[in-house]
């Protein structure tokens, strides 16, 4: 669910929800969004633990998490965000392009999966399956209506979209896609978003402007 959307107090059922920018509705904590962070952070920490200690037990647990979330047919996430950041009572409770930013945590996680690729725990079939999942997700990012909508975003969402596409493309061995976004990044994002005095007007327009200004630059540094 979109984090800044709340029940309309003037309606008996609260629908459709109304926006309160910068104020997070606690209802979101009951949904899938807050399961993504423990997953990605857990895999990242376990991958580092394996890399620096050489102990396979950390790699085995990380691969188990990856199998459950991405590979096991009964439990896996589908490679799309068709319902991400939906707004109750609007558009049939379907997702929005803005929801794509919710998988930004995958960017650093993908680097850590590459660390795990050297372990005994990471079998070839698992790595092949992960690359296939992220290649399918990349196709969805590039071709779906929600993906196209997010690509057109002029603020931090557009920045984050480019980096997610690049990370997925590099992981899935689709370097032609990655290079397109890398080569266009400065012209399409930085030069259009940042003024000569360093300000970012679209981020300054938000109620928590400092957060979003740093947020956008942080994403640019990831690129």
C-alpha cells in the first residue's frame, strides 16, 4: 500500500483514501512491503559473514532465503509489482508505478548474491534460476505500463528506476540494457534534476524535503 495514504474521515468507509505526504499509515506494516527489508538485509549480512569468515553455514542460510523468496514455486514472489503501492478505493486497488521503488533493496542484495556464487551452497541451478527471475523482472520493468510510467518520473523515483534496471540487467548478464541506462544517466537524470546551485526542486517540494534530497543523491551515488 502507498505509505502516505489514509482513510478519508468524511466517508463512512474511508474510501477512497486521501494523501498526507510524509505521514506514514501504519496499516502498511501488515502487508508485504515490510517483509522485503528483512529479506534483503538478512541475505546481505549472511553473504558478508560467509565472505569474511569462509564459513559455509552463512551461505547455506542465505541461499535458503533466496530459494523461498525467488525460486520455490509454492512460496516465491512473482517477478512483477502489479499491486505495489496500491491506494485503497482507487484504480481497483491495483498497483502504481511509484511502487517500483519498494524493491530498491534488491540493488545491494544482487551484489551479495554474487559473493555467494563462490560458495558450496549456491548450486548452478539456483544461480541460473535467480538470473532467470531477475531477467523476467527486468522485462516487466521495461515493458509493463507501470514500469513505463515510473521510467517517465522526473524525481527520485526516476533515478531509482534507472538504478534498479541497471542492477537487474548486470545480474542477468544483459549488459546491453545496463550500458544504455548507464550512458544516459547523467543527461537524463542528474542534469535535469539538479540546479546549478545544487538544489533539487522536485525533492524540495516534498514535506520532508531534506530526506528526499539526500535519498535522491544516495541513489545517484549507487549508479
